[in-house]
C-alpha cells in the first residue's frame, strides 16, 4: 500500500498540542490530538482504528468543535486505498 504524503497543518498541530496540554480534555480528544501531532512532521499516516474513531466523533453531537476539527483533519489524511472496494 502506498504511503499517504498528507500531513497535519501547522494550525492543526498547534490545536493538537494545546489539546494534549489541557487537563480537562477528554481521552478521545487527546487520542485524536496525539495522532494529528504525530502526522505534523513525519511520514506517518492515519491508522484504520484512528480513522474509525475520527468518523465516530464526526457523527456524534457530544464532542466540541475543536475535537471535531482534529477528527476531520485525520479523516482528510486517511489512506484512500484502504477505503476502496475491490
């Protein structure tokens, strides 16, 4: 499977960093933030499990706009080949 060259933007990396430093941030928000931050300056790509978690966040009404922004960033960086039907 080819590598996904997309990376988190500086704005998303900053939001991710702030989320990780916020004591009251949820475990889900911190998980998404860690993934986004890991992708900000490396060749790493969103895992299938993280794609699924991000998708659940985007479909839920219980998460903040910042958490949804992190989720959307991860989904936009997902490996398109993984989602294709054969």
